[in-house]
C-alpha cells in the first residue's frame, strides 16, 4: 500500500501563487511516475502535470508555462508550483501514483480556489 497526503491548497486571488505538496509513504519502493490531477465541479478529473522517476515532466496545455512539477526523492515528496493562477484553475487537486505492480493510488485531494 502507498499512502499519499496532499497539502498546500487554499484561497488565492487571480495572478497569485500556491505550492502544493504530496508526501508518499508506505511501500514506495515500487513507485513509478507521480502526477497531479484536478477536478472542477461538474467536470471530469484531468491530468495537470506529471513527473517520472527520471525527472522528465509533462504538462497539460492549460497550465504549461505557469505550473512546475518537481520531486524530492529523499523526502518522498512531489510538488506543484502554481503561478499566475486563474479562476479557471479552481478545483480539487489530487496527487496520483502508480507502482510497477500495476497498482494506482490517489491522495484525498486539496482544494484550490482562485478568486477573480
């Protein structure tokens, strides 16, 4: 089992910044990539950013240039730095990971609200 705990969400004005953190614990030796997803009310959950064990990153077009995903392997933590936030970034943000054994894990989510 892998446990993921997100933190860092909150209320911010448009143009502001937030940094989300996700700490992994448990059987983390089999973790492959890690990712950040978000789900806005009435919408499907979407992939925002991901980072693999080699440090390669990928971003959705909607956040490219504004968000940065990084990881600290020593702390088993992945971060999402969000700059130039827009009201349409408002959503619950979830941390996600998969293992080499084919298991998928999700955190409980953290709310990000961007006011206009």
